[in-house]
């Protein structure tokens, strides 16, 4: 189908200009950065030095988040609802339980997210020590 293409144009010459040119300098990124001393971000002075070499890169971090969200989505809706439909809430509950801060063990076991703790074994009392009883009867003869 050969159709002739028409060019369309629209003129804004008669439109009212609503841009305030008086705000141009305050909206200029170069001016904003210069006001902050030349750096958009300044590291805190005197803070602890942190080694970030063990941190994952952006892609690894995003893949981890995606994997957690997929795993969370596979949980039954009852479980997801119990934790506010937020995987971070389950993470915090498990971590707090492991660190002994808060006890969510019963909730986590009931929902199938944690194995029940093993009951502490009853200590076995040692057998009483009975002193040896000397044999009764006449003493042995020396021969």
C-alpha cells in the first residue's frame, strides 16, 4: 500500500511561555553542586573506615533480592500474609530469633519456616560409687 506521507508540524509561537527564567540559575545542576563546595557527596570526616571489598556489586545484590522475592512468592499466601507480605519481616524475625533477641521460634515452626528445636537431653545421673566390700570369712593363709 503506497500511501503518501504528509508532514505535520505544530507551531508554539502563539503559546504563553510559562517557564520562569528567573529560576534558571537555581535549577542549574552546576550551580547546585558549586554551592555544596564542588562535591555532591562528601564523606564524613573522622568516621570509621569501612572495607567494602567484600560487598556484592550491584548486579549480585539485585540478583539476591530477586531470588528472595521469588522464594517469598512461592510461600503459601497464609504465610506471606502473616508477615505483612514483606520478605524483610521474615528475615528480621529469623535473625532476631537466632541472636536470641526475640523468640519467634513457635511462629516460624508453625509456618514451616524453621525446624523445631531439639528438646534438651535429660542429664544422666552417674552411677553411684559403691566402695568394695571386704570378703567375709577367715583371712587367707600365707603359704
